[in-house]
C-alpha cells in the first residue's frame, strides 16, 4: 500500500502550529552533482532550522511519499542513481510501481498542501519554455500554483525560459507575484531578468500579512510567488551567462533534447562550462531562499 509518511518532527510542528518549510528533492536528485548534492541538501535543511522553522524535504522512496526525511533517507535519495523526477501526474503511477523519485516544484507543492504546509522554498520556478507556441511546453509548476494554497520563495524562473510569457501566465492563472525588496523580477542566476514587478515587500512580516489577507479574502486557493533575487555581487557574470545560455540552447537543439529533459541538460551544461560558477550561484540561491522562507513561515505561524 502506498503511504503519505509525515515525519514525527514535522507532524509535531504542524500539530502545535510551529513554522514548517517544504523543500523539493529534485534539486538533490537531478539539480546537483553527486556527492555534493547530499552535502548541500543538509545545508538547506540547516538553513531552515537556523531561521526558526522545521524543514520538510519531500521525496518518494520505494513508492511512499515522505514529508520530512531522516538523514538516512536523505542520503538514500541523494545517492540513488536510478531516482526519477516526479511531477504531480507521475505520483500515483510511480507510487504504484514502488519507485523512488525526486519531487518537482509542482509535486512538492501538491504534497505540501496535502500535509498542511503553507510555505515552500525552492531555487527557480518552472514556466513557459522558449518556442512554446510550437511545442506547447509549459511547466506543470504554473498550474499547481494556480490551485494550491502555497507561498513559494524562489529566485524567479530559470533563465532558459520565456520570462515574459511566464509572467503573463502567472497573471492569467491568478497567482500573485511579489518581489522581496525589489521591483525587478530575478532571472535565477541573474539578479534582474529585465522585467519589472508591480508589487514588492520589505520584510518577512509583510509577506505573512499578505498570506493572512489571502485567507480573509478567500484568495488562498491559489499560490503566491515571492521573488528573492541574488545580491548583484553574487550573481553570475552577465556576459558569461549570455554566452553559456546561447551555446547551451544550441547544444540542446543539436542533440535533439526537448521537453522536460532540457532543464537538467542546460543546468549540467552551465555547471560544466562555467567551471562551477553556476553551481556556486545555485547554492547561494537555494540557501537564501530557504532562510527567507523560514522567516516568512515563522511570522505566519506567530499570528495563527
């Protein structure tokens, strides 16, 4: 029988109204090189704890979905080379076959909402892919956010995507977007994607107030995106980023890589060709987002 297993620490925190932050696991299974992925996975959880919340890393192990992982379980998901990537549509199928999988932003959001977790930290959000008019390739992240009461802290969308189209889709789907101490939408590795935001918040308390207003006005049936940019001094060099992106897209096209395989291909391309600079930025991003998400969760829990 497939089970949703909520770790005792997470269950206790939820039951007593303490702050909990959901964390995805595809960054561990597919987004970071081994064995660095385990080390960074532990650092992400530590960043959550250091800011007063309980981490709930979500993953599928042998057909069961776990909300909160032990050290052994985290090590297992990090070291398994046959782990797959699970979006919402895949959960039941993979669960029935006893698979192990990292959960995407969409799947993590779904499971977090099912468990009663309101705040989620990730690296970058999925979105509308380039040339989507021909491929119809849009991330399931957008549709998950359109129907789930989740506040997701991210560094915008990955720079390989169509940022303008993604922002339009978020607006159409009724998903609020707030810049944290900025009116510029970040571009993952870059502080500013070149697109502006209408709304901003200066403190985690401000964001918690928006979440409470969602509850009051009945708009908590959809998500809230908190765009948390890297500081300019920590972003990738703009020229290096532009060169890598152009060359990476050409390499993906030349290798006939399409759909959901494009993102991991380009992330690996960036990592290899930037000689670790993109990995450095990626780690900065997720640790910063984990810290901010925890601060928001603490503020939100303090008034409930």
